C-alpha cells in the first residue's frame, strides 16, 4: 500500500529526555499530544515519537526532526515565538523539573535515519501501542570515531541479521546550536540505535542472541568498550497514543 501522505526523512533530530514533577507525567502527555503535535509540525518540524520511560515514572522521552539546521532554527523560532506555546507553554513548564537533557543528532549513514508519514499518526484519544522501543546510546570522546565506526560497520549488520532491524542509527550533529534558548549536550560524540519490538520478551531474546555470538562477545563489544567514556545508556520506552514511532 502506498504511503498515505508525504514521507519525512529528517536530517537533524533531537532526542529530548524530560524529568517531570512527581506523578505529573500523564498530565504532561495529555497536554503534549493534544496541543504540541500539529502545532509544531505547522511550524516546520515533525514530531517523530513520544514515549514513557519504563524505568522512570517521571521521565518523558521524545524526538522531533528537521530538514536541516537552517530549517531547525526557523521552525523553533516560529513555534516558541508563536501563540500555541504562549498559551500552553507555562502549563507545560509547570510539570517539569528538567528539560535540558537533549542530544542533537543526524543519521549515522545516508540510509539509517527515520522515515515517517505524519498523516498516519493516530488521532487523540486512541489506545497506546503495545509495542516497545529499545534505545542504546553510546558516548565517545569528541572527534574520536573508532567506536562509532565499530557500531556502524560491525554491530549494526549483526543486529539486522539476528532480529528486528534497527529503525534508525544516529550520531552527533556537530553543527553549532543556532537556537541557544534550548541548550543541547556538548563535549561528547554519541551513537544511538533505535529498535522496535513487539514486546520486551522479544527484546530480551534478541539481545541474548546477539551477545551469544563470539564475534560480538569477543571482538565488537570489547572494541566499543575500549573507546567509550561511560557505560551505554539503555532506554526502554513505551509509545504514547499519538506517537508515530515505533
């Protein structure tokens, strides 16, 4: 079946992780899904996915994409200077403790970015998907590419061959943040892999299958570990009712 509307393949992606005030995540999600999806897209960006963090009841994770850095500046200026944020931004901010954990990313290869059709987004009020998104984020020193190359050239082919193919593989966008009103993390180079699963059991089964392979266990993972600056961050995410992903 052909797509129901234009396919978006953003070249610049923000991975945003918010820490919300205790027991206010559902309140924020209801507001976000009602007021901040179409309004952001009308400003020139695409809201890729919204998620509950299954390991932290007060954490909300989401992604949005832009055509390029120039388009990002234009879209963010329009949205945060526009009427919807003026009307609902104070309410959103009242639910938050921290909104500065943000990675500015781009596809790791020409074919490894997100591809979405916004017109297929579920309407408000529908049930949340039962699917599950696993995200792994590796951190490396700035300007060091050996660990990222191992992920790109050695680990990703194994992941694709043994289970559900990653939906996207991203790395740090090194361009200067031209919208400083919204800070992003700096001083690191990351690789982030996003993989959807039917459920957590399928995810655990796939991880065990990958880690059981001698090449992964003895060569690929130790090589990545020698380059990384910290343990990889693993996110277990459940999409909200209006998320395009997974």
